[in-house]
């Protein structure tokens, strides 16, 4: 780091559910003005956050694609999974840190809200005590999804539970039974388990499936109408609360 | 309605947690361009959504303040509560409908996200089949709050439960005990009950209290440090999840 360079800031910028009009004013300004952008993606893919932000990126913006070394080949329970992922995050954080220490601001593009099940959290914990980090909250994917259904998600005293499709079936069913309103994320290959849990909890018929919320290819349907086709990982299931409403 | 006038649209525009930079690009444009705005407030108050939007309102914008006829004087369990509130909502909806049928677009200013425990839902259900209604999702108050703590709210498979402080203590405690991450809203005079429920669930020491998230007077502190002072209704308590993190 040169003695004269001011340390840059690493911005974790939430992009929201996908519609560019739903970026915050702050996120819109940061993304358009970014000279350095970074984003996570699966190897060989464009990346969801990169795709959302594409129309806003300045010409000549320098991109740092952080490509996941593992996805589903190694089970979560295998200790190698954590080791490989941890080393990957450390490498990415070192690169972002080096950019900031060289005086560059870096905008990390994050789908959804960065502190809500987001990948940026793994950069945040590694960088927050080392370089300036600013987290810009965003509209969550689930807000995009429940708005797309045209029905409010929660009324009065409704209890909302947010559940990951990666949880065991019995945990899902128990949580679903004790909540008024439900959001299920990380669905993808967990769809059959999620369906079974909703049935056990008596809430299958009230569930809606939203794919690509707020995006041009958005679909909204009752889960019971969705058939057996493959569901994208980023799809969301909601069950609306039925609480007090004068 | 004149034969030539095109029916206007009633926009339910989420303003987010309070910082104007966190309005969506769409909300910012709609609020700045609005000739008619409407908002809920307690009688005699400015109103939270009106206060947030004030710097953006166009000169000469026509304001419709929808003033709650009851707040806490009548218990929720009293049938008069529902009757009075229902008549109030019907009056407000009739006014918004008349504006739209006269060809005017109306922007209803909503703090937070309109479909997430929001007052606009009571207009939405009364208007959606009668005039065009467009709901603009927003950053939730809870996203503003957890971002303010500087700690991610959920990791990996964490279960997040969103609870209202108006719930009975035993319901709160049971829900708190079975969740990994917790958000409590509608606190105000329920603060002592919420504290007691957190203690019963063994989560009091992990709880944070956020007042006025994202606003200039924001405060963030451990709940255990907050003492016994009165807490605003719009304050939020969060307990962060501790799930998987490579």
C-alpha cells in the first residue's frame, strides 16, 4: 500500500430480488459508479447477481468473479466441504482486501439482502476488522415473492417462519405446523421433501410457488398446480398468514 | 367519473426502514412525482411514513392524512375495536377509490414493506378488485435493524422466526425457544413481556435492541444494556442465528 493511497471501502451491495427498479437509490448509485465489482458464481455460469446488475455496470468496470470450487459434489457433512470452502473464502477476501488497501473501492454484488442468508457474510466476517466495509441492505427475495402473489404475507400477530429447504423433513414439518405464515427458500432438489413436510403440517394446499420473483420470467402458482418439473434453487414457497384484519 | 378520464392507479409504495437512500429506485420516482399522496397516522402526529417521505414530496402535492380513530384506548378483544377500525378503513378506501376513478394516481406512503404487517394491506384488500392497485415492495424495517447491528441475521440452515410483541408471553417464549434467529416487532409497551419471554427461552443475553434503524437517531445496543426506559413502538429486537459458516 502506498503511503499516500487512502484505503478503499468494500461495499456489500444488496441488489434485491432481481428487478432493477427495486434496487435502492444507494445501491443503484454504487453499482453504476463502480470501477471494481466482485460477485460469487458457480463455475461456468454468469452468476445471478452479475446478471441482475449487468445493465448498470460502467464500461471498463473491472470484474472479479469469485467462482465456487464445490457446489453439490461433496456432502455438507464431509469435513472437506468446510475446508475447501473456507480456503476459497479466504482467497476471495485476500483479493478484496488487496484492492481496498491499494486505494480502490470495490462493490460486491449480492442478490437479495446481504445479511440474510447471503454469501457476502463470509467476506464480511473476514474483512470487517481489516478494511472499511459498508453493507447496503436490500429488498429480500421473499418480499419480491410474496408481493408477486398479490396477497399480504402477514397480518396482526401472525408468526412468520423462514425455513431452508435443506433442513430435515421432520424439522421442516414441525416448524411449519407451529407458524402462521411460512417462507421456504433453497428449494431446488429439496422440493419433494418440502412438499412432504407441508403435507405433514397440513399446509400443502395453502402453499404458493414463486419462480424468478420480479423478473421477466416470473411465475406464480399454487404449489399443488406446479406438477413435478424441476424447480430452480432460487424459487420460493410461501404460505400466507391469516391473522386479524378489521 | 368522466367518460374520458382514464382510471388512476393506487400505488402502495414501501418506503423501507427510514433512510431515504434505501428507497427503491421505483419508490423514489413515484414519491417525487406524486400529485396525490396518502398516509396513515395517529391523530395529532406527523406520521412516520409522512416524515420519511417529506424531503421528496413535490411542491403542491395534495395530501390525504388517514388518521386512526382508535389506537390503544379500546382493547383488541372488544368487538367495537374491529367495528370502528373497519368503518375507518372503508372510508379511507372510498376516498382513494374516488381519486382513482376521477383519473388521479395516488401514492400511499407505507413505512417498511407494504405486504409485511403493513396498514396498506387494509386498503389493498378493499381496492384490488375495483381500481388498479400496484404494490411496490421495500426493504423491511427488520433488514434495516439487523444490518445496523453489524452482524448477519441468518447463516446456513438457520430458522428465522418473526414475532410480534403483542403475542402472549408463553407463545413468544415457545416460538423463541424453537428458532435459531429471532426478530421481534411491535414492542413499545410490550417490552417487559418480551424480555421475560426471551429469558424463559434462554435468549435474553443474545438479544439486541435497535431503535430508529437507518435513521439519524438510530441506536443499537444489547437488550441487557438498555435499562428500563420506554422503547418506541417501531423499535426492533433481534437475536442472530449461529448456523453453519465455513
